[in-house]
């Protein structure tokens, strides 16, 4: 899995609020889009059909530096910051025109979906661990 992945996109109109800037909730979607692109670049899927293990978010944070507006082009750079036996923490940087826009983190855990709908934490799948250990800032 690449240690860092960059996703470039433009702000869509529906992502803006009445002040004409990107709604704060969209920054979390941008980070998640970059996470999925990182997994795809590694030949993996974070949610393959019929998978026994899922990866819900258990923590997310974002600090905003400046607004993004409709049609602004921006980059989301995501990297694996930490890996434990059951979780992955990502660090994300958003920038536009070389200027920082926001910085954020997300933590996902591996869970097994139970028949009753419950989710039980489980160890990260070995193929995911192998990919992440090679390219992360910190391995388990």
C-alpha cells in the first residue's frame, strides 16, 4: 500500500453552504475518498462485497485553516500514521494552490459483522497488515 496517496478534485456546488464555502462535513468525506483511493492503489478494497470484516470510523477530527469555495481545485494527501493489531489511523492534509486548507485524522477499526447486527472488534486481516506495515509511519 502506498505510504501516501494524493487525490485531486474540485469543489462541487452541492458541497457549499449558504456562505458559498464548503460545508465542514464535506472535509470528512474528502478524507474518506482519499482513504478509499489509497486502498484501491494498493489493489485492495475497504468494503469488498460479502466481506466478513468491515472498517467503521471510530474517531475523526479536522482543523480548518481557510475556506474552499465552489470550483476550487484542491488536493487531499492521506498517509497511514499508525497501525495497531485492530486499527489504522490516517493523517490527512488538504491544500489548494500550495496553501494549507485543513488537516485531519481518521481512525478505523476492523470489525466482524454478527448475525444480530452487532460489530465485534477483530484483528486486521493479514493482507491489509502486510501492505500497511511496509509503508506506514508506525507498524504494530
